[in-house]
C-alpha cells in the first residue's frame, strides 16, 4: 500500500479544528475525518510492533558488558564498584554473526567480546540463535552530534537532557524539537489507518496505561489491563438493575443535549462495545507451551500474545497492531547491582516467553519486539548506583530481525579522555531515536514519503535505515 504525505495530512485536518481523536466521540469532527479520508487498500499480511519501555533509564553498560581482557579492563577501571564479574559475563557470551558483504550489522564495532548480564540467559540464547540483536548507543537527538559540537554549543540538542519526564517523552515522540508532537507510533497509526479492514479496535493498544508513544492526531490508543479485560463493574452489580437501566438510558444515543455530554456518552458506549467484543473473542484463552513469568511485565506480554492470537477473521480482523508494555524500577541511583539483577531477569524471561508464543502461533516473523527507555545511565558511578545518562543499548527481536548482530557504534568505556562523553560519564548517542524508529516503521509498512512525514529530522542522518531487518 502506497501511503503518501497528502493522505496523512488529510487525516490530520480535524486536529486543527480542536485536536480531538477519531475515538474521542466528537461526532462533527469524526464526520469531517470520514469525509476527508482517502480510500486505501487493506494490507494483505499481518505485522505487529511491541514496545517494551524500561522506565527510569536502564544501565545498558551493565546489561551488555565486555569480557575480553582489554575492554573488560577499561570497563572495570571506569566503574570499579559496579563492575560485574568477568567470568560470569563470559559465561553469557554473545556470539555475533560475521559481517555480510554490503550490509550493516555484525560483531561489535569496537572489536570487543561482549556478554549479557548474568541474569539474562534467555535473551542471550535468543541472540545466539539469531532471533535478537543489539542496537548500540541509541538516544534522543535532533541530528548527529559530536563531543566538540556539544561542548561548543554549535548544534541543537534535546531540551531538558537527563530529565526523566522530558526524555521519556522525546523517546516516545522522536521529536525533541517539538514539545507538542504526538507519538511516533500514533503517527504511524494515523498514516496506516486504512490497513485494518473493520476498525473494531484501534491499531494501538496499551497494556500499561495511557502513553504519549501511541497518541496520534486522528486516533488514540485503547488501554486495557494486563490481567484481563477491564469493564464497568457498576453495570453488573447484584440487585442493581434499576441503576444499570438508568445508566444505559443516560448513555443512549441521541438523548444528550450538550456536545460534551454526547462526546462522553459516545466514548462510554464504544468502551462498553469494545470490552464486550474482547471478552467474547478472548474466551477461551490459549494455553502457552512456554509459561510467562508471574510478574507484571510477564502478564502484559501474555495479554499481548492473547490479543495477537485472535488477530484474524472471526476475531479482531487486524492487519497491523502496535502494542505498548512497560517495566519500571530502572532509576538505580543506589543498590543497582541487586535491583538490576531482578529487573533484567524478569525482562529476559518475559521476552523469551513472548517470542516462543509467537513461534507457537507460527508468526514469529510477523512480530517485532523492541526495547526503549528514558535514557541510558552514566558510565561513571556514584558508589553503589549510577545517575541519569543519555545514550544506551537496546534490543530488537523477532523472526524478521537479522539476529545475532550488533548494529551501530559501540561507545568508548574510558573514564578519562572519553571522546563520547558529554560530561560526568553521560554518553552522547551515536544512533538517533529517529533512525531506530524509522527502521521499525519501514518494516511495518511505511513508505519513504511516510517516513519523512512521520520523522521530519530523518534527513539529518546519513543512514535512515539501520539494517536490522533483511533488505
């Protein structure tokens, strides 16, 4: 399907008339939206993106760790109180594929040998089986940035660097130059609206509350619980028929006099219809041969797998879906070694169970999971923790990923004289969120025109596609 800039802008016309979502219930604006939407072809295949957001800022320097003597020596000298045991990291050694002629990705760019945190054996196995890859030193940028440009203030940088709220927002919008931007997943969903044939459910679904990542101009995310479908319990209370009848009468179409009352009633009716649909199609739940961890993240990813399982005709009838799940606790200013061990163990086991669920469904190549976070942590330490950093390493996994490879530039781990250090051990990213997100969006079905519309700063980079999908 060739989706171009004109169709994207037509879909956003109603934003200038009030910024309401297609699912907001404002009937007049929805009519404007319907009138301006160009017809588009339904995509014949299925694809899903699953964002796993690590809130607080994961310390990727203790997640992907060197174990060869040279690089480990530098790493351990830079953070002596935080350095993981060399032998324990070597036991989780990553075995990257050789560079393919003319294609990016391969062994780490610095020539080192790396392993994962000792609590991540499942993700290590996925990497070595070529189902997952590492994307090095990703962060919020307005364009490529050198240490000299940063120090001399000769190139724009994202505002409020090292702030949790701001940087997690910029990761989710990819627009640090625009504080009012919608999320990049939301913009993809705006652009590919016609991809899903029935529109029973928004393309974007969150299992972890409202987020900026999935907020679009024409549509917004549907939020549901990690442990089941949320419903209006009031309507099912015992001996409450009169109350339920009164509530339904107030929500009935055409009975509200005021525009905002109609909007609220419309949104409520659609919420009820949606959770009733989900309760129907999700019953019975599938049995997954690889159990998910008994954790909040595990529950979220299990629910994503449940939803993907009913993606087809007779169920939700979806061609494109974008999911958001999250795990908190990564703001490790102290007690990091113990805290991160538990978090990464949960992350590794949850990602592994989810990947195996996609294999069980026979669609591993149609689902791509990726990590994101507020920022990386500082390469320097503050005793038994780390502080807010900037660039960090991330994982992409799925059957379509060119797995078992490192993409991007590994930063220096030097404590002093580090050419990648913005100051205080805060590492300047060498891969922008725009590049990371655009590579995912291209695989998802966005064409070149759409990419430039969704990511207007993409032209600042020499490489718009990081190459972690097969060409």
